[in-house]
């Protein structure tokens, strides 16, 4: 049986780390693509040369063109301008400021990917995440179940990390979910958060829980302030969790940015919700019963997503 094939567009920190995690789990052959000559080839070769030590048998290649990506099963799109500090002003751009630049980049990438891999499932990582999902859907012409945004997996991982740190428990026993857009208005759900089935509010004071929620919402910015660029280990890990669910048809319930069609009261809008991911991509959206406070937070988040999407001009 032939191995699966995953293309990663963008051989920067996130893209190269996705390749690393995929190789470590021996999930698929990998093609790294980037516009910078030598960059994807060099990173692919370096990773490939680790295979005798790490004991994985995969083909890992790098390219500056899309012919090498033909017939990919999954394509992870990380290309775009990242959030980074302006060397003159010292200011960080908002996600909104990235929209027009990344719309052009992601649009061109998506057209190339769709041309060579018309049956692929797209996982979008480029920011602003929710808006770039709309770009990928439009430019690919793919059905909505094959265009998925990676946001909730990352945001939920941060949320669980902070809870585990605060309580001194294993991250494996922390269960929770974060909904909404990928940004400062995301919606962590403490009512649906538990530690080995024990409600989190039985183990943690409300003020500490709220501080964790705030830290989760600003998790990306915290990394940017510390090192001057966007995070890459956790975003890549979240992306590869989704890749594994798709390639191995695991039917995993992973919070993902998906195009809603009436669920949660929204239509034609990519927003983070729990989705079952399998061989077909998004196989089902799970509609949770939210209380009025949670619905209100989700509406704030949805409005923020709509405001960014409106900049696209679609």
C-alpha cells in the first residue's frame, strides 16, 4: 500500500516543524514548498538525514514549484506574512493589518495547490486564520468539508496547558474546548472543562480560572512579545493532530474552523467549533448546548470574524 502524501506550503518555523512532527509519527511522505530558493530543499534534506537515527522511513523533499506536490492527500498552508515587531516603531501589527497581504499570498498558493491536488484536504494555518479559510474555499473551489482552519486545536492546547500548570496535574487528564474565532475573542468554555471528569471549578478558584482564560485568549501575543515572532511548536502540533485524524480516519473530535451552515445560528462563516475529522475532512459538526453567556461570547467572536472577512471584498 502506498504511503499518504502531505504537502506543507511555507518552509518557515511552522511549516518545518509540521514536517518534523509528521516524520516523528511516520504519518506520510512530505513535500515542503517555499518561494525562497534552497530553503525547503535544505530543511527537507536536514530532516531526512535524521531518519536513520529517529527510525522513520519516509520520502521528505523540498521544492520551489508545485509540480512536486501533485496528488497530495492533505495540504497544510502556512504561507503568509507573520506577526512580527516593526524594527522602527517596535509595534506589532494587528491580525487585521495582515488581511490584504495574506489574501493575495494564500489565494495564489491555493490555486496552485488545487491545480495539482484536486482531491486534497486543505488545512489552513495562515493568519488571520478565519478569513484565510474563506480565501482558500473561494480560490480552491473545493467543497467546504475539505477546507479546515487550524485554530481550536492550538487554542485548546494552550488552555489545557495553563490549567495543568496551575493544578499540578498531567495535561493528559485535562479535558476542555475553545470555540470561536482565532483571536482575542475566542471562547474557552469552563463549564465544559474537567480534570479526569472532575469539573474544573471544583478544583480551581474562579479568579485563577479567569486569568487562565485571559492568558489563553492572548496566548499568541504572549509568544510574540517574548521572541518577536509568532509561535511554531504548538501551532504545528495542532496542525499535525488534524492531519493524523484525517489520514488515519480517526473520527477525532477536534475544535476546528469550519464553514457553518446554520449550526450555532451562523451561516457561510468559518468559526471554531467541535468537528469530527476523518478521511473526508469535516465529517460532522457537533452542536453543543450553550448557555446565554456562552452564546453571547460566541456572538462577539463571530462579529470579530465577520469584520475581518468583510475586508476581503467577497
